[in-house]
């Protein structure tokens, strides 16, 4: 029997999310219903599409081939459907994204132009907030449809992992630390930190607690430009993304990886409600076109 469009969408969702549970949440169906649909497709095709592993799943070689073909079919169906919609007759849809200034400089600047080139009928509006709390609120109240954000986020939201980014230590010139630097050497190290009580500071304090270290707050400020000057003026070291640090500091500071490497997942979050076609297309685009950030060797 020929697979239905619903079955193809469910299988692609499983491939994108890496689990039946995540896929069911992303397409707004019951987990049992999605699982039965995929199993029925496997039975009808006479092949195994998924290899179950604990709480997650991997695609079999046959499953990978089917997913690749399914994406082509679904893209074609959406394109045909667009012909009969206002957006297919010259009117532009609007997709509103919200992110942090750091991610806006990197992910949004790379992903959005490529997305709009492929989907010229969609106008992307970008909002920015410093704190993740404000990002989450925009998603929950419907001001923005998608958020590009550090993971994890509020459990009320659905999330889609798109990449890992390396977090590094940037220090004033002449700082006598090994490279890479063990986490234990953060203990007692003068640090440039966000102000107490902010979401970012709370996250960092939780990380320090897990690592069993207590850096010394040498300069507490929330402005990113002040973070840069705090390091270059010799006040203390800063923890930030490697690619952002390279742009902000150049050769004016010393950049060290952690050992083991510290990687932060970044993804797209949205409310648990049906998404517009433009939003679904952006998620698919981001999952397959996000720049890869490898730790320095």
C-alpha cells in the first residue's frame, strides 16, 4: 500500500526529533497514534524504518532513504497547496522569530537569509531580548511563533535541537592558565559575570555549583560591550561562545577550550499548538542547514 501523507509527515518528524515522544509533540498527535501509523507503514512496505534504542530511535538505512524521499514529496505537496492560497498569489506570509542578541548575530544572520531565499513568499520579522524569560513569554503569548534559544527551556514549550556550540573561557592577555583549561581552575578565578538575579547569572551559578567551583565576581554587568572591555581591561575572565568571542576580541584576549569541551545545545522552541506552514518550513530548514560549530583542536 502507498504511504499516506500523514504517515510521511510522522516519519519525518521522528527523524527530526529522534524520538517518538518528541515527534508526537511536534505534530500534535498522541504518541500511540503516531507509533501505530509508523508501524503500519513499516508493515505495508515490508521493511524496518526505525531502530529503537532506549527512549529514542534511529533511522535504518531503508528509513533514511524513505525520509529523504518523503521530504521531497511533502515539499512538493506544500508547493502545490501554496498555489491556491493568498500567499501563492503574490501576497507574503509573515513569520515572527525571537532570539537573543548573541544568537541573532550568528544563527539568525545565517539561517534567515538562506531561508528567505528559498521561501521568497515569507517575510521574517526578528525580535530580540536579553533574557530567556522574555523569549519564552513572547512564545507563550503568541507575539512570536518561534524562538531561537539556548536549550533547555520551559517544559510548556516544544523544542527542536539544531546544533551544539562550544563555550570557552576568554581571559586577559598574560593569564597563566593551561589550554585547554580544567573546570577546577575556575575556582577562585576573577570573572566578568552578569548581574546577580538575572536569568543568565542564575544559570551560570547553577553550572558553577554542579562543577564544585566558586569563581570570584570581579566585574558584574549585563551589557555585552562591557563584558568585552571588562576582559580587555584585565578585570577578569569571561565564559562565552567561541565564535562570538573570536568576533568580539580577535587577538586582544586569550581564548581557551575547557577540558572536557563544554558544548551548549541551541534549538528552536514554540508553543504546543499547530504551527503555520512558514514556521514548519523554517524548523526543517534550520535542522538541516544550521552551521556546524566544532570545538577547537
